[in-house]
C-alpha cells in the first residue's frame, strides 16, 4: 500500500508540475501488488490522473505480449 501511495503522490506532483508522469514497471510480484493497491491510492488522490501517464514495461525477455511470461501481458 505504501508503494502505491508513493506512486500516486509522485504522479500527482508530476502531472501538476509538468503535465505528465512517466513510470517504468517490472513484472513479478509487482503486478498483483499494484493491481490490488494502486486503484484505491489513485482514488484517494484525484490529481494523479492516469490519463496523463506514460507507462513503460521493463522486461528483459524478448517475448510477445501474449506470452505467459510477458510483463506487458501480465499488466493487461
């Protein structure tokens, strides 16, 4: 929950100051943690506007998005 709050706070600050928030996401256990904790953190901080985010998936494996080990696929 603390990580999700930190992301939401950083997003709100970035959107307020520059109009955009950039975030790189890895896979693994982070996927389920953020899926569970980020929506409530964003709801509590409306200025973090996810439509103003640029999200990059950090994946060292060269697999298509449909592959079970794809980081982007896991977040979808």
